[in-house]
C-alpha cells in the first residue's frame, strides 16, 4: 500500500515535470525570436521610422511610413469584407448548423482555413489582378479577407455555441422574439470571445506576405490609391531582407520588430477584452 | 381576482421528442390564482407538460405537440408564441440571470428588449418586481452590480422578478428550488404563497413536502400520463390511485 502511494507520487511529479519542460520548450522559440528582433531591430526604431519614407540605397535613416499605412489600409479592407461575412456566417452555423447546408458551410470554411496563403494570392492574382490589368491594394485586401473570413466564421460559431442554452430559453420565455434573443442576448454574451477571434485574425493577416506578393505587389513610394500597388510591412521586410544593402537589411529588422509589436498589442488587447470582470461585492 | 375558474387547461395533450412520446393524452385543469403542483418521478413528463403551456417545448428541434392547450378558453396554438410567453412566464430549474447584465437590467430585460425605453418607468417596474420577489431589501443598494454576482437563491428570486416584470398572468415554475439550499428554498416557497394572490402558478417539483406545503392542487404524473389530480390535502391523505399512494409513501420514485 505504502509502496503504491509512493509510486503514484513519483509518477505525479515526473508527469508534472514533463509538462513543465514541454511548456518551456514551446516558449523558447518565442523568447529567442523576440530577443533577437529586439537586439537587431531596436537601433533604428525612432519617430522617423513611423513618419518617414524609405530612403534610396546609400542614404541612412528613413522609415517605413508608407508600408505601415499600407498594411493598415489593406488590413482594413480585408476586415470590412471578412467581418460581416464571418459574423453572419458564424451566427448561421451556430443557429442552423445542424442542417446539411450547415455541414457543407463548415466543411468549406475548414478547407479554406487550410489552404496555403500563397495559393490564395495566386487565386486573387488570377481573378482580380489579371482582369483589372494591374496590381492593386484592393486585390491585396481581398486576398487577406479570404484568409480572415473562415477564421472569424468558425471562431464566431464556436463562441456562440458556448453560450448556455439556458440563456436563450430565459430570453425566449420572457416573450423576446428569436432574432432579438440572438442579437441582444446570445451575441452580447459571446462578444468577448468573438472580439478576441477577430483581433487574432487581424494579427494573423497583418503578417501575411505571400498573398500580397501577387496582389498588392509593394510600392517604394507614398500611395493611398486603392487601385494602385501599395506597400505593406511584410512585403517591405521581404524586399529589404533579401537585398544586398546593409541599411536595408537593418530596416528589415526594424520592420519585423514593428510587425511583432503590432501583433503583441493586438494580442494584449484581445486578452484585455476577455478578462473576467471583477464581480463587485460589498460584504 | 378570487375567481378560481379554469385559467389554463390541456386537453388530450401529447408531446414528442423525435419519435419518443413523452406526454400521453394529458388533460388537466389549472384553476386561476391557485398553486398547482405537479409531482412524479424523473422523466415522467412533468417538465414537458409545463413547457407545452408556454410553447417552449416546440423550441427544441424535433419536438412537437398535439392536442389542445387553452388559456382563458383560447387555444394557445392559435396565438403568437412570443405574445403568449409574456402572458405565461417561466422560471427554470437552474437560476439563469443574463450574465452580461446588471441586477436592474436583468429585471427589466423583457421590457427593454421589447422596446420600452423610459428609464424612470423601467426603474419603477424594477423596484416593484424586486419587492414582489422579496429581493429588494437585499439588492436595493447594488442595482448596477452584475446579476451573476448574487447567491443562487438570490439569482432565482432575480429570475422571478424578471419574469414578473413583463406582467404575466400565469407563472410556470420548473423545479425552481432544486438547485437551492433549504433556506433559499423556504424563501421561494413563501414567495410562491404570496404570489398566488395575483398569479396562477404551476409548480413542478421533485420534492413532495414542497408540493404538500406550497400547493392548493396536486397532480401526480407517471410515465407520461396524468395519474391523479385533486386537492393537495386529498391527494396526500387519501389518494385515489394505487400508483399515487405508492409514490407519495416512498415505495418507488
């Protein structure tokens, strides 16, 4: 009896230890990447980086203002397209997903989620860029929206499904119409998880490079025209990192740091949104 | 208000979940301004019966019902279910306040979500309903706090206040005390006793003492059938059916 108890203790300890080691191993790449980026990139991060245009080769300084704005614009376009479709589609799946069409939509969304982003880039190249005759920010935004939409859709569905059935019943039993129950009770209850999903999808597409290569192309100059090629942070990083010029490579490190910074901020924001509200009690 | 005529009645009511027949030809009369307790072992169809009375039964996919349910002599199946549910309120087994809403917003949810915006009026109604639900004294200083922060018994009384706010005539209570401790239970029972003056109450319960204490009329159900229905005193002292006697004396169930 005693021996068995000790054995159990030992297994308990070693399993906990193994789980902890695995967690550490998972964190190591993140820590290494962040430290490396900070070390290499921080030196040229300054106000100019956010407000100035890229300088020609050989001239020091300059920034990536056009790429930062470009990324924001294209992510904005993608969100404007993907958000309504994703939210309404998720609502459809969670409410009527038991039907056969629901299964088909769910399957399609999962497939779309699994398609490599470069394939989506090529697809948009064929369907938007070629017919219009030129690369454009619009095409970039569309490509990003195709990546974003199934993520939002499936996450919204999952979050809505987490809302206890008892709440729908409570609302329906009060004589609240079904559609109002959905909008004012179910959606509102799930909003934190839904918003988190949207922010994570934003963070994901903000860093996508491949789909932009064939669509937005990138631009060394200041451009806000949606029908023209546009710069984006990941594209600029890509171009600069493979260039032979040291200044550009340095800029690429800083660009990567800014990109990671944006992702971290979005993640923190989403964390903050799902924080458990402190239930106030006065004794 | 002391009219004890039939408020609600079912005639040959049958209800299905898919192919499973959960209610078999149930005909019961619920008198107005009285408490009718429905007792019976788990799975006997007592919850299904009251869920047919406000058409919540049909919100479950694959569920359907046949037969008649009359409210004030009118078939509820010819009425708009949304309107009907404002007349026939429901309290559930587990307290289910809306977690995103404050105490006061929970109480007025039914009114606000149906378009009433007058803040003054809403606050008035909330105060009245919380008083009726015997919760006012405990929450009057924290109306803006989350409803989910209350204890289980308080949450259930909050749910009762919420149901009262849409001004129903009938209250269906589906084992409202089964998730509560004895003190909260006795508070809810007292409340049921007071509400009886103004509402018609149908109380589903597992607890025979509760039925005996809180109700005027008791119905015993078994295997989807209504076995017996009569004055509570009569059902508990001189039951007509052998099954009823076996159940209330604890021989099964």
